[in-house]
C-alpha cells in the first residue's frame, strides 16, 4: 500500500490539478479510516507531522479557544514532556495534580484544582512509561456538570489503537508510530463543537488545523496500520497482558527491584521496573548486548538518561529503571529468554 501511495499520492492534496486531486482523495480516505477506527467523524481528524506536534497544537489551541476565562491548565504530574514543555512555553501558573503510587490521579483532586481561571484540564489517557490508565471519563463527566464546563485535552499517544479512547474529551492527540505506523505522523483530534483556535500562525490551507504539505503516503500507511491494530486489539491485548505479567513477576522476584504501574488497569504492552544499586544506562547497554532493546529514563527523554519525572511523582525508585515495550510480534519465547537473563544482568552490574 505504501509503495502504491508513493506513486499516486505524491502531490500536494490542496491543489487543483489532477495528481493533487488524486492525493486529496487518498488523504480523505486515510482520514475516514482513522476516524472509523477511533470512533470519530472524518472532519474531526487532522494529520500532523508528529504526536508531539499534535499535542502542542491540540492543547494550546484548546487553551486559546478559552482565553475569555483565563489561561491556566490543570494537569497531572505524570504528563508527557510535550505537555509540560508547551505549558512552560506559554508561561503562567498551571496547577499540577499529584498521583498515587500507581501513577493515577484522583478525580476529586483534579476537580479541586479547577478554578474560575482554568481554561483546560490536560489528562493523558494512559501513561507512556508505566502504562497506568487515567480516569478520563469520570473527570470529563464531572467537569461537564459545572455551570461553565471545562474542556479536557487528552494525550492519547500511548493509548490510541491499543485501547478504546475514553469518553467526553474535547481535543486529543495520537501518534502513528505508537500503534506500528510510520514515524512522523500524528493525529490531531478535535471534536465537533470544541472551542479550538489555531495557537500558531497558519498558512493558506482551508483547514486551520492542518499546516503544511501532508505526507499522504505516510498518512495512508498510518491509517492502514491503525485499522489492522484495532481489528485484532482484543486478542493482542490479552496476549500482551499475559506476557507483561510474566515480566512483572520475573522482575519482582529479583531482590531490590521495584515494579511500578497499575498491575491490572494499564496498557497491555508496557512494563517499567527499577533496580536499586544499578545504573539505568548500564542495564540498557548490557541488555542490548544480549539482544534486548529496552529504554531507561523518562519515556519522553530517554536519550538524556535523566531521572524519570513520572517515577518521581509516583514516589517510586528512579535509579536503574528499565522500560520494556512489547510489539505485536513479540513472542512468549522472547519474553522467557528476557526473563531468564534479567536476574543475571542485574546481579552482574551491582557492586
């Protein structure tokens, strides 16, 4: 499909000549497929250059649409750095809500942080690092009961495709590479009726949410991957839950290892654990040498090997943490091999 799209979808879909009209039809088809897979209308889906761009445009556009009430954004302490950096960029005071030991906010705490000047509540569907799902539906329901309802922005980049999206949000963001699509494709999801306003300069596109020349072949590939993932989601989730449970048990059996995140109400494919007296980068390097690609540090800043702000907010051990993410192709045999070498690697690196 990608090769065919490269041949037919190379033109700018916003122009009027023949190849452009063909590209435009392919782009609309990709929007339709993504909308159907996510339970949305086609016009509520816009392709962006990345999940990060979708987060920035989605959150800041919703905030701008609520400028009449103020600029404060209530958010959880475990939001992705894309959210935190966007709020730092606009400046101002943005109340942060703490989380429990599993990394989950209390809806009561979120509601207590909302004031008259609150423009938006930002709450991820599920955490990128520990997989814990957030009570988005309850929060949106209770916010909607207020005299002046406060809209919710949802970072769904880690969750979209793998689990159904929660209910009640106004704007959301998703990222194709998280469900096995190509890198460099994000989704900005703006529900009908949401007061979203472009937060950055726009160009001559008819859709203010779409800026620049869309990568039509990549959008089609992302849509095809999303449809395939959603079609087999329940079966894949059951298998991955079982595999992650096996990794959690193996890690927990090692002395001085802290397995974090909700053991049940979580994304099916993620697990994070921290190993006392071991450097995270050393664990990554040694496991990589043995054929296992894992990450350390925050899910959003792993390349810097900085301590995880997510684990710190949870009160969990931030030293020597490892994040394992399963793919659709990960087998039970591969998981067993990982569980077999993990104790040896951890003990071998400890002083």
